[in-house]
C-alpha cells in the first residue's frame, strides 16, 4: 500500500485480493461509510486533481470524486493497483518519492495508510512539496490514541490500553486476528508526533475530526493547507 516492503515485494501484494474483498464486504460497510463521511467533512468540494496517496485498491476514490475532485492514485503495491485501476488513474510509486512536480497538485489525501509506512514524516514532506500554495491535504487514519497493539477492543465498549503506546516499532499484534494488521503489521505513530511532523513539513492545520462507534473514536483525521 505504501513504501513498506518485504524484501523487494510491497507488503500488501500477497494480500491484495483479500484486501479488495475485505474493503468491499458488508462487514466493513459501516466502517467505510464512516471513513468516507469524515473525508467529505474535512476535504470539502473542489475541482482538479486530488492525489490519493497510498491509494491501495482505490476504495476511497468514490468519496473524493463525489466532492468534484478528480482522484489520481499512487501506490507501491502492483497487486493493489490491479484493483485500483478500475476506479481511478494510477501510478506505481513510493509515497516518499511522489512522481509529481513541486507545487503541481491542488489537493491530496492519505486515508488509512499512515501505519503502513515506517517513516510517515517523509510522506508528509512529499505531500507538502507537490501541493500548490493554498492546496488542501486530508489525513485520515486509525486513531493514534485508541488503535494499535497497545489497545484491546475485544470487550467493547470498554477499550483496554497499555504502556506500549510509546512503542513505534512494527507490530503484527492485533485484538482481531482476522483483520488487516494481523496480516501486514503496523507502525504506530503517537498523536503528538503525527501533528508535529505535519507542521514541520510546512502544512498548517485547519481542523481535526474524530469518529467512532460507542463513544470511543477509532478514526482521527485533519485538514491542513500549504501556505
């Protein structure tokens, strides 16, 4: 899905067909609806290209296109892009080396992907580089405070957290053994580091959003602009 690889193969390649089915299945429907509603809330209507960074199978292209933007996807995983190409134009590339010129993109979004990257700060710097002045960037991902190897959701609505919140290493541990993270792993990025990396990249935070069932948010996102 991103720059993360296993050997020379992007981590999602061997799971691409499963992931495409998973993101399209009825079991993920309510979650994806919540994801897309939050994208709409943060990004807003617009025209021109919206770069879908780490686009995966293109599951979020309808939300971007529904706002008037023209989504264009970038991902390292050829397996994922086999599915994405049916939904939007795509380019196979590393998210830390986007194949676009400086200041050439009016909008960008990175959705449910930051934990797939060992160094998300580098992705944020690339997004800032390719955005036009005044360009919008939406980040939306799992909530850094409540989702990760340190969080056990098996007794919902109660969520049990432990001291591993500060652990930034890759982990395959997940309360749901049938989920995405148990298959491809995740790098945890604490909330403060995420926000500090965004402003350090030259992006100005405009607003934030949280969403989730039962009172505990499982999604965290923000809108930032390049001044």
